[in-house]
């Protein structure tokens, strides 16, 4: 490899890496802009399954392990 070819290869490598850095910086900038100004999209989400009536859905309160143990001891 002579000096002219190696200098061209070296300059090309530097410019390609510089291009990658610019592209990644642009992606990060666009991502930050979307993160700051994007409003969450509200999608219709049913509160119950279409096969259940709304009153059929049962909810149970969360209990700690201590509360479960106390109830089992009684």
C-alpha cells in the first residue's frame, strides 16, 4: 500500500466515522424532541371483557403477607 492510498483510506475512515457520529446525534436529538413534546395516545380500552357484564368483574384488595398470616392464625 503506497502513501497516497493509505492517506485516502485514513481520511475516508475518519469521514465515515464522523458521519456515523452525526447520524447518531441526530437520532438522539429527534428522540429527545419526541420525548418532550409527545402526548400519550388515548386508545379506547373497555373496562370489562365483552363476554362479562360490568358488575361481574370482582376486584380484591391487596393484602400484605403479614395480613394473610394474621388471618390464617385466627
